[in-house]
């Protein structure tokens, strides 16, 4: 796909709208893959590349989540981008996407500790 020049203007992978939304799983996977192989800029006509760059850590947090949940569609991309993932030692540094996915599975006693830590 990345070597096929017409795809730079006409690639549409979105499952949510007529144009690539940059947010659905398929758009996320594609934009991460394009970044990983160094072709992201060539697709600025079909993806909002500037938005992606501004929110790249959130995209990378989604990548972590999908890898941890063993989503096969993200397993190949992860090794190519893992060096760009910035981990924070504080809970408030965790992107909202991960908080929403992880917090429902945390035991109540640990949630209490996290709330105290987060509010300090």
C-alpha cells in the first residue's frame, strides 16, 4: 500500500465515516503503522497528521493497551514504535484512554490508594 502512490490521496480505511476519522481502531492502526514505516507525511491528504503528532502519546497508549490485550493487529507495529513510548511514574501521567480501560479492573483497595496518590 505505502508504495502505491494513488493511496496517498485516496486511502480510506475508516469504519466510522466517509473520510478517515483518525480515531477508530482501523484509522489508529493504520496511522501508527504508517508512522512506524516512515510514510506518515505522504498520507497527510487522507489523515490529520498534525493532530496525530500533537496527540501521539495518546495513540501510543492505545497501542500499549491493544498489545496488552493481545490484539493481533497491533503486534507487528508495537516493536517499531516502543522506543517512542514515554512512561510516567505518576498515575496522573497515564493518558485518559488507559485510565478508562484499566481502572474498572483494579481492586477496590488499590483504587483507594490511587485516589489518594492522585490527589496529593
